C-alpha cells in the first residue's frame, strides 16, 4: 500500500507538471499537420484565390531531395514578403529590393499551384493552407517546401 501511495504521488506530480507545457516537438511547419488541416476544407479555384489574396511573409524552408541530409532553415529567406493582389499582380519585397510579378492559379494533380511571371521559386509546388499558414509544397518533386504566414 505504501508503494501505491508513492506511485500515486509521482503520477500526480508528473501529470500536474505536464499541464500547460507546450509540446515543442510539434512544429507549425509540419507537413502532415498542414495536410490534414488543409483537407478539412473544401477547396476550389475561387476559394484558393481568395485565400491567397493578401500579404504573406516567408517563415521556413524544408527540403529532403535526393541527399541523405535533410535541410531546414528559418532564416534563409528572412524578410521576404509577397503580396498577392486581386487583379493577378503582386509585389515581392526583400529588404529594400522590390519586384513586381503576375500570378495565376492552376491545378496540379488534385491540388492547386501558382504560376508566376517572372518565376518565384519560393512559391513553387502544390498549395496547402492551414489557418494563416501557406505551404508551397515542392518536395514531392525533389524541390523545397516553403512556408509562409499571412500578415493581412
């Protein structure tokens, strides 16, 4: 009976300490999480276009490719912002550098993807959305996955 009391005390202490602790192992830039979140909605070309309109800030890159060393980085394109306008034009800013582009949405497999002119590599691949996160998923063709957060 004494052992049961000690075990109960230890279990209660561990449970109490665990409450309110955030699981830092789950990243907001997790492919599976965004994939599942994206598929909770019914996306068509209009809802995809409407979701894209606004200002997005680059946050993270992940890529595996054919190498045995996966690459992840939250600073490579730090400061990169892309604004998609309703009229199919956009503005890309990175620090003081500013570039204009045009964009359209098309289907790629069962998902949607961007075409930009001139090409912007950070927005290549299939588009997946989860709340204010956009994943431009190109790893399925050995490209990089770029994650953006919507600012407005």
